[in-house]
C-alpha cells in the first residue's frame, strides 16, 4: 500500500469514526416525549414564544426556579442585559432552524410579542408564560415554548440545554416535548463557549422535533 492510499484510508477511517461518535452522542443527548400525536396533522401555523434564556451555574441547571430568575433579573441590570443578548440570539437561531425545514408557517417571536402587547402592554419575554390567555394568538394552530439554559460545567466548557414544547392552541394540551443538550449530545474536541453550544443545542432540538412531527403527520 503506497503512502497516498494509506493517507486516504486514514482520513476515511477518522471521518467514519467521527460520524459514528457524533450519531451516538446525538441520541444520548436527545429526549422526546409525545403526548398527543393525534394533534400533529392539524398543526400547520406555529407561533414562537419569546425565549427567556438564562445563564446558570452547574448546580443550578436543573434546580433554579423561574421565580428566582425573575427576582434576580429585577435586582441585577447587568445580568438582565446579558440574558437579553442570549435570548435574542436564541430566538434568531430557533427561527432559522425551523425555517430551513419548511414544514410550518412560522410567526416569529417579535411578532408574537407585538400581538400580545396589544392586549398586555407590560408583557416581555420574562413575563409569566400564560400564553393560553391571549386571544390575539388564536389564529395559530400551535405555540412553541422553548427553554434555553447554559452554564460552564467543569472541563466541558459551556454546555447548553434546550427544551422545546409544542402546545395545541385549540385545546391547550402539550403535544410534544423535545430535549437536547450539548453535554451528552455533542462530541467537542476542545472547550467551547455559548456562541457554539447554543446554536448546536437548538439545531439538535429542532432536528428531533421535526423528525417527530414528520413521523406523526399522517
């Protein structure tokens, strides 16, 4: 075997190994809970609820309550500004990822916010998620509410945890919930910041969401 053939063989082997590892990691980092598959065929127009993303420390990723986050946001203006930067980036990533799939008609989070403010001028992305009380969203078939939490975890760098929840607008029922995190769902070769892990986590969650919806579309 000459040097060029050996080099090509090595490249192909590494690529195959990386693909296998990547597929395995994605499945480890993904959880799907389907509650009402019968609702899926009727959901064509989706309103995206504005994301309220918060940077959390390792021990708070699963335990910090929404109320404690709101209280901290009110007391710490720098924290609020940082969160708003993350939120807008997350909103943009989610709209892009869903839009490229061309499976639904989307109402972006800015439009959703504007419609809600016609009924409640005090509403912002950190308000309580009482989406079922806003009549201005009645034209949507479903509401997607997305949580994006991220924090530095040891030598892993910054991991991002995404939960996408789709609600049937007509019934208020949870249709499907998809979770994806970069801690178990990605195989980074080096420490990464939120600028990488947030888009990756949203991409992973949307992939699982779209596949689940397509499988139940009828």
